[in-house]
C-alpha cells in the first residue's frame, strides 16, 4: 500500500510537471520578439514625433511622414505588417541610447550619419541626402545668397548648431534668435518677427508642405551642408545588411519617389536623387 501511494504521487507530480512545461513552451510564443526584427510578431521602430513631413504623431494617434513611410516599407521587407510596428519616440539626444539598450530594433529619425555616431551604432543607407538650408516668406526676395543673412533675424531651435554655423561661416552679422521649437520659428517668420529659419531642408520642406503653411514659405536652396540620413541599428546587428537590401528595393520599385512626392511635394522641395547605399557625401 505504501509503495502504491508513492507511485501515485510520483505519477501525479510528473503529469503536473509535464503540463507546466507544455504551458511554458506555449507561453513563449507571446514573449518579446520585438527585439529580433526577424519574423517576430512585433517590431519597435524609433522615429521623431514632432516633425511634419518626416515623423509626426497626429492628435488621433496616427504616424505620418517620409521617415515613417520608409520605416514601414523596411519593416514589411523584414516580415512585419504595419500593424505589427510599435512606434517609439526617438529624440535626437536619445537615439544612441535607445539602440544601445535595445529599446528599439532600428531608428529612422532624420538621423545623419557621422563618424562620432558610427563609433556607437551602425547605419544602413543612406536613404536621403539633405542639406542645411533656410526658409523665408514666399514674398521675400531680399535673401538670395547666404551672405544676405547679415543683419537679418535668423531663427533656429534652442541647442541647434544650424544657426551658429551660418553666423560663424557665412553671415557673421546675422542676428540669431533661438526658439523652443520650429513651429514657434514658423509663427515668427509668418508674422515678420524673424526673417529666416534654418535647419535641414527636408525638415523645412516638411513644415512648408503642411496644408496650413502651403504657399506661405519657400526654401532658399543654399545647400549649406550635407546630411546623409541613415537607419540606425545596434553595433554589429545583422539587420544592417537586410535593411540595406530593403532600401535598394524601395528605390528600384519607385516607392522612394512616391514617398518624396507625397511628403515634400507641396513645398516644391528640390530633393537630391536617391543616394546609393554606402555613398556618404561629405
């Protein structure tokens, strides 16, 4: 009797253990696959939330812009439907940290490729060649070259180096105005409180292309610097090559041109042709 009781308990324990292992195995299907970027249900992508035409979170919770379209295309090529994407805000100062910690699978957020950043993360691309430029009122013909910014009120956001670059290298007598955000600069530009706004031409075009701004502003076309936008991934990530393949396909099938026209067309943005993968223009 004692032997039988022990056997019964042992058998019951074994059955319970088997069931728990089976449940754990099934439960692993719901684990965090977002970090793999390769066949998991979810993928986490970093974008800007506050840049119209590039990466913008709208009041109704949707995401729009060129970077969003590019990232969605890339995610699709990696095996993820649009509904599988978890969008995460990637502010400029946070991008390397997000990648290093594994908080995102990749970042497409006006992320210029440079040597300092390449020490910390890898880049696929570039997928867009932008330039520092200025935005002025559509009816203002007084600024035809960078030097004309002397004695003009030039706006950029607090902490940006764009306006300082102009003052240091091109127009030493420019009157720098630092505002909290580009929207504030645009309001000042429209109200003639400032004369010009400077940052990447893609960002300026994104703002100028918004319905409420169309026809009010124009780009100077000065090409004050080269900004090679890349898609950031963790250092050593196998995603780099796969994303490069996706970007090449995006250009070949015409999607890249479609995204440029959709997001920048209303601003009459004179964009550069799609760059070749690995072609960093200095």
